[in-house]
C-alpha cells in the first residue's frame, strides 16, 4: 500500500466524522440527503461483492471463488457468526480449487 | 475509580453492558481484518495504523480488498471514502447529544461508527445516549485494535492466502456487512441497483470504476422513496 493511499484513507475517514460533529450544532441534513447517505452503504457494498465475486480480469465469470462466496453468503443468511461465514467461504473455495 | 469498580458499574447498566459486548464481538472482526491485510500484502504497521486512525470497518476491508484484487490505489481510496461518508451522517445525529467542547468533540469524532451511533440512538434519555455512545465506541475501539494486532500476528504465519481460499473471505465478509443494512425497502433497492450497475460495468469499464458507479444505486434508491412516500 503506497503512503499517499494510506494517508488519504486516514485523513478522509476522520474528516467525515469530525465534519459531521462540528456541523451538527447549527444545521440539519435534508431528509433526502439523510436517506441518500443511508442508501450509499448498501449500494457500494453490494457493488463491491459483485466485483470481487464475478470480475475475473475485466470479464464476468465464475470460478472456485464464486462457489466459495455463495456458500459463505448462504451461511451468513442462516445467521452464522462472521468467523464461521469466512471459514466456510474460504474452505469451500480452497476445496473447489483442488478439482 | 479503579478499573474493577468501573467494570462493575458498567456491568449493572444494560446499555453499557450491551455496548461492551458489542465491542467484544467486533474484536473477532478485527482479527479477520488483520489476517486479510497481511494476506493482501500490507505491512503489519499499515494494518495497525488503519485500525487506529481510519477506525471504520467497511472502509478498511474495502481498501484492502481492492488492493488484494489488484485494483489501483485511486479506486481503493474512492471506494473506502464512499463507504466512510455515512459516518458523516451518524456524526450529525451524535452531535445533537454531545455537550459543547472542542477537545472532547475531536476525540468523540473518531468513535462515530455504526455500532456507537446505533446504540446511542436507541436510548430513551440524553444521559443514557451519551453513556451508550462512549461505552460502545471505546469498547469497539479497544477490541477492534486488539483484534487487528492479533490478526496481523496470526496472518504472518498463514502463508499463501490462495491455498486457503482467503480471497473468498473478502466478498463473504462484505455480504455479512451488507445484511444489517438491508432493513429498509429503499436500502434493499439501492443494494440491488448497485449490484446491477456493477454487473453491467465490469466488462466495459476499467477496474475500480464499477464499484464507484454502484454508489449511484443510492441516488436511484433514495429518490424512488421520495416519489412513493404517499403510498408507504
């Protein structure tokens, strides 16, 4: 990880938090902005999941990784604890790669 | 007050006990972050610095995940900051319960995350909201960083991450992170549209952009709600 990426991450993440706290005293978000910010997280997270599961060098594809992620997701839907979800996803991927 | 007195006082009050336990659970997540950071090729100190100073799980995982997948640093930064923007909204509501004082706010800001904000909002009185915020925030902070440290040490002895299928752990972790954000219709819609945008964008756009574009799912998701508000 290059130094400027790390610096950007540290400063950027703190900026949002501190800006919100200091702005809070004399202003409010419009209901739309409030809803937009609460929708931003699920939108970006699901985009991230798709990219990391189906993007094989710029092409939509499936592989051992896809099988593992799907199994892990099923575990998460069954309310398995995070550690279990990750072990299931990783182990399934590793075993599928053997074939 | 000694530590044991503080623990005893904390333990007898439900919102503080819940906050403490929440932090403990997040610590497990911290271990995962440490392990995955090392497997993505980060130096130990970088993972530790991220947990101390970024201190917002989804963004940390995202940055490391994009790097691990071979994405460029700009898209790693963009994705992480898009995910961090929600802390700004949390901070606005936490700001309403914070007593004035610059120093205290600079410190409190770092603790504004999903868990502490949700716990504070769930309290009936101002005093309990403040207590819940500080207990949860500090507990998550301590255990998240402790977890990262353990994960970084464990990650070093694991070896080749591909052999263990650890590359599948990132998207699986994001899925687990996503589930609690699907509690409202407009959020589910945003998630769905974000996923669809990413799918369409992957073959045509350079890596990194599909995730940033997925953020537009929120624009559509949030707007659709405004139109239909009368029906809901």
